């Protein structure tokens, strides 16, 4: 991988304004990398214009880049899953991935970014119940599994051209500003928290510090390609999560939300709140990655305190 004179890389990031992208670009810049953001509006300093809906990304925009990270995609929990919004979810992920992969493939092999880290999700596996799964497990059923299959397939042109492609099957990073925690803080603080459905479904959490460290780790590991689960080493059930969050906020968590009520409120989106993802980070662990916060209760406490999400990270072998 090509590094600049100061040891940093030029890294192109799509989806830089989102929840994960904001934290990641901050971390990469702090590490000394030159970060360029892909934007759909007129670009400013440190930005490059693109139009993923039409598949337009000038291959020249990648000049001098050592890596591309694509986190683009509409927020899954932003609206009810109407047919129209499901198309938005689909197109915002698949179109952006295809545009980036094609731009990489269209560049000369001697002047092409060496790696593409492309977002995906643990939704790939569908409902795993109590069965633990690693990266070799097949795709499951349901809308999210279908979306993940198309999402991951869209980067094939880059892979065929010889780019190292890592598919980031992210779980649910813990941070008070987004992800798993943000939508639940208010009801819990009001004393209205409780389990979803029976509470037996597994949650594939990961501390934000570890999610960021894992992405940086994967940037530098030329021997890792394909799907990688970005999750903590010990998933917890919804019941465990609920009890721990109530304890940390010093609030009761005694109001379970039945599955039928979730479906009335959220429609098909409720399926994601009720599905079980007992997903393990097999590739990361075998590669020697060390989770800084492997214990859920400790990671939850740190997330609620809002610190240690962008500070120094441990060195992984």
C-alpha cells in the first residue's frame, strides 16, 4: 500500500457525513491520513463531487489514493419500510457500491487504490436464532439479507480488477449519538424502557472504539479480503441489554414491547428489532485483532460516558 512521506495515506471516504463516517474520518485524520470525502453537492475543500444514483464517479477523482472506504447508505431506521423507502435503502447502498467499484476497475492497474473497504451488515445472515455464525455462513432470508447480497455483489468489478475488497459486515456500534443506543435513551430515561418481544434475540454489538480500530486494522492487513464481521466477541440478548441499560441509567426497564405492538408501530422495520443475530468476529480474532472493550457492560458504560471513542487505540499484531 502506498504511504505519503509523513506515513499517512490518501483515503477516499463515501458516506463521511453519516454516524459511522463522521467518527471514522475524524479518526483517520487524527492518524495523519489525507481524507477526501465524496459528496453529492458542490464540493468544498477536501471534497470530491459524485453522483452515485447515475453511477458517475470520475476515475480521476481517485488520483493518488491508496484506499477507498464506502459507508454510503440511507439510515435504515429513519422511516417505516414502505415500498418507496425500501427502494431508497436499496439504491443508496447498491448504486454507490457499484459506482465506486467500476471507477476503481476503470483505472490503470499501475495507478489504482489497493483496497476498498465496503460497508455491509450482519443482516446478511438473517435470523440466526441461538446459532452462532461466522463469515462462512450463507446468506439468510428477508429483506435485509437480500439487500446485503446485492450490496456485496455490487463491488465485484473492483474485485475482478485485482483490488483487495473487504466487505464490512458491521453489527451495532455502541455510542450515545447513534446506532443501537440513541433511539433508546429517551424512553429509558423516562422510565419506559423494556425488552423487545421476548427479549431472547441476540444483539451483535461492538464498542465504537473497537469498530474504528477494526477498520484501521483492516486497512493495513493486505492478507485479509472478503467478508469480515465487525462485532464484539460476545453478543448479548436483548434482555441482557435492556437490564444493563436500565441499570446504567438508574431507571426501571420493566415495560416490554410485544412483537405485535412493534409491528403496528414500525411495520416491517420491526422485524429488525425482533430478529436474532448471534454473529461472531471470526476473521478478526483469527487475524490477531484484540478488542479493547470485549465486555458488554464496560463498553456500554463507556458509550454512555461518551469518551474513549476517538482516543488512542491498542496496537494489534
